[in-house]
C-alpha cells in the first residue's frame, strides 16, 4: 500500500480511531490524531512515533477545530486525508430524549464533523486533491428503536457525504461514507454511549429491551476493529475510492434487508405514488 500520506483522524483516543492511528503508522503514513484530552497518553501508546502528531481538540468548538487544523498544517504542511471518526451514541426513545440530549448528540456527530470538514477543505481545494472519510454506521441505513436519534445523525452523515461528493468531485477531492456494522470496540461500553435521563414505562418492550441487551452485547460484536482500521487506511490510499462503503457482514445484511423492505413498499403503493401529478 505505502505511498505515504498525511492523515488526520478525529476521536483517536479509543475504538476505531485508535486502531486507525496504528494502521496508518504501520503504513508509514504521517498521522494527526485528535483527542479531547490527555494527548500524552496517546503519544506514549505509540512509543512517541515521530510520524504521529497528537492535538487536543473538541470537535464541537469551531474555534478549537480551526486552531488544531492550523497546528497540523504547520507541522506537516498538508492534510491528504481526513477521517471523521469522533462520535458517540444516545439510547432513548424520541419522546424520552430531551432537547439538550438531542442537541448534544448532533453537536458531536453532525455539527462537529462539519466543523472539521470546513477547517480542512481550504487546504484541499487549494491543492485540488484530498479525501474525506466520514464514519457512518449500519444505522445510517435503517434506524432501530432506542437508537433513533443516533441513527438520525448517521443518516445525516450519509446525506452530507453524498451531496458533498458532488460538490467536491470537480475539485479533485473524494468523499467516502464508511458504514461499519457492530465491531468489538468499546462503543457499547461505559463512556462511549449515554442513555436518556427520562425513562417511560410504555417503551419497556422496545427501547427498554434495547437498554437491557446493550451491556450484555458489549464484547460480543462480530467485527474485528483492527481489520476495519486496515481497510479504512487502504481506502485512504485508493485512487478511486467508493462513496458508500458498508463494512461487516451484518452491515451488508442490514442494508439489503432495508432495501428490500423499501422496494416492497414502493411497489405496493406505486399507484398511489403516481396519482398526484396534474392531469
């Protein structure tokens, strides 16, 4: 693979981000890894690799993001690839999730991603080259009870990626929405997701069941995060990368199941759908 690049990875302290940092360094890429705190620990974890630059950055702060990107450009001169990985999950029914909880979820998963994209794009546009990889989810193709708000942020990631790809293609910049299935990271562990403060008994059989299962499922996910990390770095070096990339057998099955359901509804209601044009 080689053909070393400068890769910026957000949310690098754990999970996919941490593994992607390791995969990129093994490829001799230069890596800008962003963390919310304790940059020293990440540097130490990779033996103070000379190709690793760790910067403290909160994606929800546009000012902090701009400063971090400028630090990165000062260190490595360019950013070839941006991997928007920072994010977390919120469990709760729509009615249970407060306005503050929903806004915080969007601030990180959507608006934070956009903050980083806006900060990085001027350099990529100037060079007419670059690749933005946005980490989506299988839930960005079909929502599930309890993860509805989180799923909606990933739907947003998919939509933003699709539109942005059309905007940036003439400028020589690629976009990929990478949608993992369930991987054995700490995403389902404490600190990687939050639960709504309000719990309504009427949702016991739906959202309540999800709350009960999520802890027990932690560590039992089918996907290997190291393999995903290697795939992500491979895609970062691909000349013609995909716009949409499902990762994991479960993600592919999830997409196909939803696509079949939607196609069935379209067929069933086709006459009604076509009945509203002017005569």
